[in-house]
């Protein structure tokens, strides 16, 4: 894995999927698929609970510091979601089902650990925690408006 960890510079895993709408060519996605799958499988192996502690975390905090497991798990979820989408696009239906189920397990574990359903915040309610959860689609639909409102107020 060469020290790769879930983090903010995810472009080398996201780019092949983002390339597709502009060019309609799955070649880059197809060539990148096995590497992304091995990467996700590695994180899954070392993070059986769905929460991963492997990563850099909020490494340039301005006013607050979000815990490493929060940001690393959010980006792990993003990678698994991308892998599931890629599998579907490439006609790998068994992989699509497997990684969609894994994404759901990660999302459930993430929300069980970090979402305060009464307050509509994640963790301590800082900008990184709220915005990352919203951006990557980790917030359950019933809480999106409340979390977004807390981000706005923040």
C-alpha cells in the first residue's frame, strides 16, 4: 500500500470515475478498478468494525481538530461508495452488491459512533465534522436538514 491512507488527497481514486461523464470512456476506470478494490479490501481487513483509525485525520486544523477515525472513516466510506459505483458501471454485479453492503455497514457504524440525533451534530459539531458527513452522504435523510442548519449556524 506504500503508506496510502484515507485522506483528503483522494484524487487518484476518484479521478477515474469523474473522468467518465466527460469522455464516456471506461478505460481509465477499468484500469484503476483492481487497485481501488485491493486498497478498500485492505482497509476493510484492518477495520472490521467499519471504523478505521488508519489515516492522517484533520491534519491542518484552523480552530478545531477532528479525530482521525472520523475523517479516515468518512474517506473510507467515500472510497467504498466509489468502488461500488465503478463495479456497477463495469458490469461487476457481485462486487457492486458486496461493496454497496459494505458502504451501508460503514455508514451505520459511523452514524452510531458520531451522530448525536437529538442535537443533529456529528462529534463536537465542528465545521469539518458536519461538512464532511454532509458532503460524502453519510447523514441519514431524516437528519440532513438539521445537520445542514447546524453547519450554517456554526
